């Protein structure tokens, strides 16, 4: 028997926590559901999931795009009139990825054994987050599982499209940085040393730019491994610090205050909150439960604090617009649209519109930043290469001044 800590929500939206002794995580989830709760987080006490289990989990083999494609295809088959188990059977036969096929076959087996689709999904918490499962569960309870799956597919496609757009926009600056950096390193480690031999044999005093260039070249050749270790050490130390509670809180507060990128982080946070919250509400999840689920999926302490205040205000009947207005993250436009959604009874639709609007803002901000970054990178590379060329030329010109 192992001890598991859990966090769950009641049907009234209250949060409960506790510990239970069971044999495995699946049994823990079953026990929580038997108690009448909706599990939000289940974790083995003290001991966290080890490296081996993470490497052998489905998540390491079934990616986000696989789940997005599966959800879309499942929605299409259900809309066409196929039963759930038949749809899963068709998809398992069509997929070419072995681990995804095994996952679908297991889901089909669970459904055919009498379990609901949401219960089958709960067996794979590392692949299907509770956000996904709760949307399916709400659809099952309301008798509109096809709509829930279609909403989830739309949500995943929109989120993935935004990620792909940002990644595509970053390709050119990253390629430019790599090529420019490689060119500078090649000049300093292979070209400059050949000229340094000539200058050393001359025994004359070299111009200051040439001396600086030779010093940098020698330092890079002799201590390149130290520089690599230093860079790697700094990277891992910063990453380890950010993974701690204190470091995560520090970075979470800092990123929204950055001069240029702070606006981008805010827009992305507003978009993700609005789309996730709106999708849950549109799928029939109660507002208090939806807020609690959103709080656990955004990965931001700052946003979690705001959601907590929103949830408390909602519990007291004051609505969600007021706490959003008092936050530093949500802009007036988003708050105004939320107010309109509450007044018209179409909050879920308005939240999706907010997400669409701020997705566009994120894309626009990224394009503006990259439009500024590209000439800056070119300028920096030009200055570095220009300095190397000038340092070499001044030394070569000084040769002509030597008496023969």
C-alpha cells in the first residue's frame, strides 16, 4: 500500500485535500470518485515520479499533436454517427504510431468493459490532463459528448496553431544568430591565429585593436572548454533555481514587468486563461469547478492568485469582472468584454472572442519584436566582423610602415 496526496473539488465547487492509502494511482482516483469528489491532482506522497517511470510513460511517446489529431478525428467519427468504441477501433487501425495505437486499444478496452470515456482517460493522467478529462465528463453528464470533443479539438488546434506561428517566426532570427556566431568563432579560432604568427615574427608593436583581437582569440582557443562549462553551469543553475518555489515565484513576477517582453507575456496569459475558461464553460463545466481547473493548468503563480480572487468573488455572487479589473494583468478591453458576457449570459462565447483577439495580439507583438530583433542581430554581427576586419587591416597596413 502506498500513500497518495490528493486535491479534489466537490459538486458545490469546494476544494478538499487529504491522503489515502491505496495500491496505485488508478485506485486512488477511483477511491476519490467513490467519495463523491472530482479529482484535480493526485500525487504519491514524498516520492515523486521517478526518471524511469517518466521515460516509460505514454507522454514521452505520444505528443500534443498526436492527441490533437486523435481528438479531431474522434469528433468527426462521432458526428458521423459511429459509436465511441467503434470510433476508437477505427482510429487504432488507422494510426501508424505504435504507442498511440496501444493507447487507443487500451481506451477501447476500457470503454467496452463498461467504463465511461472519462474514466478510461483517467487511467492516463500523463497524457490526458484533468482539463481534458473534466470536459469529457461534463459532456457525458449533459449528453453532448460530441460537442465537448469538438470543442476540445478546436481548443487544441487553436493553441497549437499559435505555438507553431511563434516557432516559425523564431526560425530566421535563430538561424541568423547561429550562422553569424559560427562565422565569428571560425574567424577567431582559425583565421586570426594564422595572421598572429606573422605579427609575432615581426616583433613590432601592434595597433591596439589588433592586440585586443589577438587576446580574445588566444583566450577563446585556450579556454573554450572553460567557457562552455561556465555557460552550461549558469544555464543549469538558473533553470534549477526557477524550478524551485522561490525561483518560480520570482520569475513569474519578473516576466510580466519586463520592458519589452512583459506585454507579450501578459497577452499570452490572458489568451490562454480566456480560451481555457471559455471552453470549459461552453462544455457545461460549472463555473467554480472551471475556475479551479484553469488555476491548475496555466502554470503561473501570479495568474493563480488572480483566479483565486475571481473564484472567491464568484462564490459570493459578485461576478468575475471586478477582480479581473483590479489585477495588473488583464487589460481594460478584456475586462469590458467579460462584463458584457456576464450581462448578456454569453460569458463562454465572449471569453473565446477575447482569446481570439489576444491570440492576434500575440502574433502581432511577436512580429514587431522580430522586426526589431533582426536588424539588431545583423548590426551586432556586422560590428563584430567589422572589428575583426579593421583590426587585421590596421596590422597589415602597419607592415608597410616598417623599414626594410
